[in-house]
């Protein structure tokens, strides 16, 4: 549904290292770079869907990336922390969200809330009481 998204950051070089690390376990990488514009694109070989623009962060954003497993959520979380991000919610089931909602949250270098989520379709919502 989303064609692309741009995150405004304060330090493009540090942000490139962070996004390269946290997105690699999901199979995404840097697909485009325009140093003269302080701009880097991430996605697949076919398309850049996330743009990181080093023009200064005025308002943090929330973005959620889909993972293929709970283990992938854990790997991304650890990679994000190692790359300089801050814990904003350790990997785990989010019971208040929906059945099988397994996620982790990392604040990037500019305070953007980066969520990695796995929707475990094998988990069912509890039966509602009558």
C-alpha cells in the first residue's frame, strides 16, 4: 500500500549505518545513494521504498517493518541496538495489539520509533466472554 516513505535525519552517515544494520536481516539493503543531496534509499533491487534524508529531524516518526518470523524480529532488534539505537520495547508478544502480534521497538539516532513486527497467523484471539 505504501509506495515510499522518507525519514528526515540529522546525521546521514550515522543513519546509513543504522538502517543498513537493522534492515539487513529483513532482506533489505541500500539501493540508491545521492551524497550530494544527503539522501540514501533502501529496499530491494527492484525499488527503493525507504528514503533517509539528512536535512535535519524536526518531528520523529513511527514506521513498522514486517518480519517473516519472531527470530527475525529478535535479530533486527539486536542489530538496531548494536548500531546505536535505543530500546523502546524488547522483542515479545504484544497482547494488547492482536493475537500473534510479536514485535520489538528501537528508537533510531533521531528518535524515530522503528518497529519490527511478525504477525503469527497460528495464534488465535481468545474467545470473547458472553
